[in-house]
């Protein structure tokens, strides 16, 4: 009986240890990298390629881009454009 309890404990801690490793690295690893890397590297903004668009945006899903009649593209060159008042 004691042996069975010991085996159960070993199995329990083995499974618990594995779960901690996989969930810890999976949840904490990737979102932190996504948040930190764009801030350190060249900033990418989003612009509408329509003729009437004069602003650049921090987010591709900014509501200021909802009226864009053409394509929304990521770019690092925002010369001649103004900051969007909504997402900046
Ligand atoms: Zn915006």
C-alpha cells in the first residue's frame, strides 16, 4: 500500500512539473517578446494609401483607418504625414 502511494506521488509531481514548464514558457515567453522587440527596433507605423489620407498610425486597427478607401500598409517612412490624434 505504501509503495502504491509513493508511486502516485512520483507520477503526480512528474506531471505537475511538466505542466509548469510547458505553460510557463509558452505563456510568458512569446507575448513578452512581441511587446519588447518592436519598441527597441525601428518603429513601424501604418498608413492608408488612399489620396485623402494624411496621417500615420501606431495600430493597424486604429479607428482612424476605418475610412481608408485603399490599402493599409505598414511602413517606417511617414515623412509628410501627421500623427493620428486617436492612436498617439
Ligand atoms: Zn490612428
